C-alpha cells in the first residue's frame, strides 16, 4: 500500500485527477522553508500575483485583524500582522481559488466554502485573544473539511450515499463515510495536504478534529479549537434551525476551556457573524444566511435564564408566543447596549486593545476641539522582535511583550491610556500634555525597556537583544485641525525615522 492509501483509492478510476497545489502556494511554502528569508522576499512573492495581493490587503484591513492604521502594501502587512499570519492568508486565497477550478455537478460549493470560511473566522477571532496565540488557526480551520470536497470531486455519485445515509440513519458524517468508503474525510484531508507538502502542524490537527481522543498531546489545543470553530460556524449558518444542544456545547467549551463569561459567549458569537460577512466578501463568497447570535437566539427561543447572564430572568411560561418574542427582543436590545458599553482588554498583556484605543482617540480629539486642550499620542514597537520569536520561540516572545506592557502600565500617568493593538506594536494616549512632557515620558519608557533588555539577556543567556523605537506627537487644534488618520500617519512616520536612525530612539513627529 502506498503513502496515501485513501487518495490512491479515490483516484483509482479512469479520468479522475486529484487537484494540484496552486503554483503561488508552492512559491510561498518554498520560501518559508528556507532557513532565512526576508520580509521583502515574502512580500514580493505575494505581490507578484496582483489579484492575490489585492485580496490579501483587503482581508488584512478587515475587522478580523483591525490594524490601527490602514495597511497599504504587502510589506507593511507583514510588519503589522506577522509573517505567519500573512502567509496563511495568502495560502487560504490561493488554495480556495485553485479548488474553485474543479467546481461542477450538484455539490453546494457556496455552502461548503461559507461554512469553511466562517469556521476560520471563528477560530482566528478566538485565537487572537488567547495567551499563546495559535498562528495557524485561520488556514487550519478553513481547510479542515477539504477532504469532503476531494471525496466528492473523485466520487460524486457515491457521495450521495453518504448524504442520504446521514439523513436516514441519523449517524454522523465520519461514521457514514467509513461505512461507504472505508475511510473518512479527515483521512483524505490529511493525505491531500501531505501530498501538497503542507506542514504537519496544519494537517495533524485536521486529521483528528472529529476524534479528539486519538489526538497527539502536542496538538490538543489546536484540535479543541477546530472542533469549536466547526460548531460555531454551524450555529451561525443554520440559524433558527440549529439544535439548542449545539449552542449548549459551544457555551460549555467556551466557559470550561477558555474561561469565558456568559456575556463574553454572547459577544463572541455575534462578533464571529459580523466579521464573517466581511471576510466572505474578500473570498468572493455570498454571505447570505449568516446569522448573528442575537437573531439565532430569538428564532430558536433559547432559554437565556439558564445562562445566568445577569440580564433579567426571562418569563418562559408566557402563553402567547408573540408576547414571548417581544420580551426576548427587549432583552436582546438591552444585552447589545451593555456589550457596546464594555471596554475590552488584550488578554496577553492586560493593556487595552486597539478598538478601545480608537474610541479613546475619537473622544480626545473631540475634547481637544471643544476645549482647546492638547493631547499626545505615542506609537512604538519592539526592535528585533522577530529574532526573539525565531530564535527562542513564541513563549519567550510573549514574555518580552508582557515585560514591555508592565513597564507601560507602571510608567504612564493615571489618566493615560496604554494599549496593544497587534503583534509587537503598542500605543499610549496622553491627555493634557505638551510635547516636552510627552517626549520625556517616551524616553522613560525607552530607557526602562533597555534596562529590561539587559536583565532579559542575562536570564536567557542570549545575545538577541530588544529595545523599542518610538514615535510621538501632540495634537493641538489651535495649530490646525487634523483627521485621526493624519495624526496616526505622522506619528507612524516618526516611528520609522527612529528605526532608520538605528532603533532604540524617540522621534517627535513633524
């Protein structure tokens, strides 16, 4: 028996041709397998395909990643989102486009890809807030059911027996596939990805996402995330037809495995639905049928009183269904209002996240324009951060980020707002301050990080150092009114001047 027995069995028919891996995907994989490659090399590889580059930038600027300022070039996208994230975005587009070339027959391709992309959004939305971020969450979740599509492409007639068997017996997809073919879509997913030379950290979790009991220990977290994203996607797409047990399982996983509160469960599910609509457009997939959690809850009459959310206990014994619906609608309006008022923090560092930072920037600009008071904005990132991740792993990278975050929290004033808005980038809003005071505070942060660098190097016994490069500027409406984007761009340029001057510098925006 060969290396890929399931694929060999599927393709053992005349005129059957398995999908090949996209050429641009091969170039990306070949590049990242090199011991050393530059950001420019990756950006050049992606930018060579103009359509791919345009769609990648659109997704990089979407609500899923929400960069503080607009990302206009692939090279800038790499620095903001990170090499691995951008590589996975590009691979996702390339693989989907390649497989769309094989579409035909009566298979519901739109529903399949809608489920896959929504699952990817669900996984990435959760992974971003985890202490140890799973960089491959998006592409792994998007490809976890690719075996279903491969089986159909090779055996379209026989796959109808799987669908009817599931309907008639009530058995799950994996069990029916095993009985019809002698293997299931998880095995096919694994083998097709292996044949494409996809790294094992992607295909091993995929091979176990319906059978977590057999999962290798090192991939337990990834498999759990895949199983959860699969359920969340089903809930978003099935809407009122979703079984309440699906929601109960999702809630149990979020509360038990990820320490969510009931309020956070509601917000997360709504957030996935909203982001999925935008991301599906980037993939040129119809977004109709995506249901926010609040709508699903109304349609399915889920018993919110059992969730102990803190909202007023719903009266579930109302005789009239319309009255019960009106009551539930009122409760949901109150819930959404409460969620909008919540201030969210970054789970790794404890600082505010980029969304809250934007809200505070808007408030400070209005206050400045109303009262004539100035405020400062500081933007900075960690020098040589990629070297730390590449040399010592993401755990040590996280340790550096937490160390820098503690310095920010201890150094800024009581009314200042410190935030992490992605990767190794940070920002601080400083109300009621002049440029001299802002520059002095920036220098204190720079100096303390440099001191932390010294102790970190001693502890790690390593020569890889880190410092911060800072851009800082003051907005005073009396010197001319500016937009928020203009302010951010000016300070971002000052940050890059600090980089160009040798790093570990503070530069005041012009």
